[in-house]
């Protein structure tokens, strides 16, 4: 829908510019001198409206039309080209190419656009106004193309830094998880040796415990495999049991916390992800939803997965633009973390108002069988300084 409105607005702009240019040519040149320039302008305008289908070739075709218009003006003593309509179309085509094409192609289109602007002086006697018009259009294309391209590169680099930092945190947690499980394996192996001396018949049970501990270690490793660890401090996350403390110290609107009944027995990497996801979501509420009056944090344990949902009731007019999905780098890091565990993360506005962050995290088979039957609701009021 947005593209349609942009195309409609651009079409109206082309029509207004070409009509004004034709009127001026009729007043100053008379007769049908306005026809060649307007035909060239309409052609390039149509190419500009179709640019999304083939940005490189529409830009090349537009510059070819401009070069032909310059040549015809030179040979038949026509009004200087490129005129305003043609210059506007070329500016759109060149700017679009500079913003989206690979660097070598974008550089070629930019150089071609400059050549056309300078070539306007070949269309007859020197026309300073025409040269200024076309150089101005080329500079506008340069700014409109390279500016967004530079911003996109900066956003991409910042997002990659966030993802890299999240990978490092996950890698450190992997080290802690594997160290814990391997320690259990070693202790159980030592216990099995003692049992073998006193009661050989019980060794089979000890070996089964060792096998289970080893399987847990392998499962935890697979969930965060592929991440390289760099030197650093221990992972800065809290277990699921600390969610109540996190909510109690939140300095925003009141929070209703709903957790599974009983003591959740989640793997440490899953518990850490739940904690950081809730922490980041509450931080986003504090920063970007000043009109929210209530927040709900819900953690539900299903048969094979854990579902985390954080919602607020901020009116749409009270949310800042950075709350769009992917607009904040905190969500980029959380998505990296959730997907590393095989889960999914989504965020967006609710139909009735407010914002929702929804994540699903798969549970290992052994933990999935320990599914609580219900959930408890724990309202927590705002107050104090939230942990960040």
C-alpha cells in the first residue's frame, strides 16, 4: 500500500512538472517544440515508476533516453535537454540505484548520471540554468541514494555487533552448563567405582545415571552449538526463580507475573533466556511505552515447549517508532538467543492496543515430561529501580 501511494505521488509530480515545462516552452519557443522534451520526460517518468522491477536496467534505459534527447536537441536546434521532467525522472532512477544496487553497479549508474548532467551543455549553446538544474538533480539523487545506504550499513553493523555479543554470552553459558554436567558425570563415575567394590549388582544403576548425565550434557551442547567462546566473565543471567525479583524492582507500571505451578525444572540455558527475554521486554516498556498502565508477564510450560509472553496496554499514540519489530537492537540480541535454542520470537502491536513479545522455547525431552498442571498469577507492583 505504501509503494502505491509513493508511485501515485511521484506520478502526480511528473505530471505537474511536465505540464509546467510544456507551458513554458510554448510561451518561449512556440509551435510544437515542447513535444520532444515532454515525450522524453514521460518515457523516463514511466521508467522511474517501474524501477523496482529492474533498478539497474531502468536506470540505464533512462540515461540512454536522456543521451538521445541531448543528441536530438543538438542536431535539430531544439530546447536544451535534459529538461525538468527528464531531470526529475533521472534523479529518481539514479537515487534508487545508488540506494539498492551492489557497489560496482551503483558507482557506474552514479557516474552515468553525472555524465548526463554535464552532457546537457552539448545540446546547443551553453545553458547555465540547464546545467545547474541537472547537477542539482544529480546531487539530490546522490544524497537520496547514498544517505539511506549509509544508514542501512550502520544499522546492519550495529545489529551484527549485538548478535556477536549475544553469541559470546551464550558461549560462556555453554561452558558453565557443560562444566556442570561433566562434573556430575565424574562424580557418578567415582561413586560407581565405590559401588562396584561393595555391591557389584548395583553398578548397572550407576551406569544408567552416568549415561543420563552424559545425554543431558550433549543435549545442552547441541542447543548452543556453533558458538565460539572468547575470554570474559561469567554469564550475567538469573534463573527463572528470580523473575519475581526482577518484576518487583521494575520501575514502570504494575506487572502481573504468571508462572507455572511448582518449582520449574528448566535447563539453565533455557532459564537464562527466559530471564533475559523478560528483562529486555520490561526495559522496552519503560523506554517506549510511557502510556502503559499495566504489564503482564506470562510463562507457560506446555508438553514440549516453554511459552513466554510479555504484553502491555500502551495506546498506539504513546508508543515510539523504535518499538517496531526489529527496530531495537535488544530484540535483535533476544532473537539470536532464542533461535540458538531452536525457538521462535515475534513482537508487534496488539489489535486492541498495546504491544506483545511472544517467544517459544523447546524443552529437552526429559524436562518436557515434568509439565506443571496449571499456572499461578502473581501481581507485582511497580517500585524501586529495575535491574538492567
